[in-house]
C-alpha cells in the first residue's frame, strides 16, 4: 500500500495548482483504500508480484475518488470521513472538474499498462458505475422501490469496482478464465455486502465514528435495504410514515423512521442479507491456493459484517 500511495502521489501532479489541491484533499482524507487493497491481496493470492499491481491499484482508487467527488456534489453532502467534503471546501465546479481530471488520469495510467484487456475491464466498469449513479438518481424518493431494484443499483455503482479490482489481479496473474471469474464473483459479492452494511450504518451507526451525518440517505431520498424491508413488514401507519419521509426527504421524523426500522427487524434482516453476500464471497475463492493473502481475503469478507465505520 505504501508503493500504491507513492504512485498516487506521483500521478496527482498537474500544472494547474487547484487540480492537485482538491485531489490531494480528498485522497488524503483517510479512506479505507479497500479497492486497491483488494487488488493487491488478490494478486498476492495468485502469486503475482509485478509492479503493474501498484499502478492498477492506484487507478481503481482514482476512479473511486472521482465518483466520490461527483457523488458529493449530486447529493449536496457536507461531511465525509469526519471533515468537510471537497465541494463544501472548494465549491461544486472545482469538485466536478477535478473528478473529471482523476477519471482522465486513470485512463492515461491504464494505457501505460499496454493491455487491451485491462482497459476493457476498467472502461466497462466505469461505464456501469455511471449508469448505476443515474439509475440511483431516477430512484430517489421512490417509496415503491423493491429489493431487486436496490441490488441492481448497488451492484452497478459500488460492487462493480470491487469486481473489477479482483478481476484485474487475475488478469495480471495470467489466470484461467475460471479463476478470473471466481475472483470477479468474490469482488462483486464483497462489494455488495460492503454497501448493504454501509446502508445499515446510516440508521444504526455513530456519526462521530462514521465521519458523516446519520440520516443522509433519507435526506437524499435514497431508498436502501433497511427502508425497503421496513416498508414490507410495517403496518399501515408505519408504512405511511416511511413513505412520507422517503417522498419528502425530510429528516424531521428520523427518530420515528429509525424506531420503525428497528421494530420491524429491518436492520437485522439487512445485516443477514449482507452476511449472505459475504458467504458468497468466501465460497467464490474456495478453490484458490491457500496462502496468507487468501486467508486475508477470507478474513476481509468475514470481518466486513463487524464494521462500524
């Protein structure tokens, strides 16, 4: 990861000072670096030690960071990782344009690998992520959204980059198509579980630990799995309260919404859904060689369910 950070620092250089300033602001904010870590762990599991793993790990982090910059503008977010978002600090135009810079820099770095397969995977992933973001925008304040529609969005906007990160490691290692698919399946399931847990924490987390405002999803009109399950299980009055909150985006009734989510068992049900995805991830790589990296991947899937931030 230190080597990846060195690549990131080296490729953030721009002749336009504001570009580097904004990019460094969000990248230095102490993110989990989960996607690059996934690529490095999977590469280690497959015994690939080439330097290109550092380059591609930096690429996926750049793509992820670009989506965060754009997301915070779209969502009008003010807090991320415990401090002001880039759009709050530098304004919306700077955040959008620096996000564009990070996307384009990522594609420059892809070209450096000289692999059409790598470029295809990352180009496809970036396109799917953008489609997922648009679909999520279309779904805002829609109290009729069901679990299938929710899963389609999070597998596009979140899990797709996890999937690509794991798949890239297999491509670098020259793995068979079967192994590549197993790695991709692990990434997709892990990313899905990660997002479901993230959505649970929006109603069951600690704002100080998480570094963001609780209830942001509700305010932004995002209908996530805890809300969907609560809508399915609640009585008529509870459903009406939830529907009003979803359709208006008002957090005035946040405490009532959280109470309903708890009373209907929606939080536990959502956590069980995440556990199911984590188990799918574990099962996907059961055939990989057993080594320290594989063990770390298995632990990552298991411990994901315990995250509080």
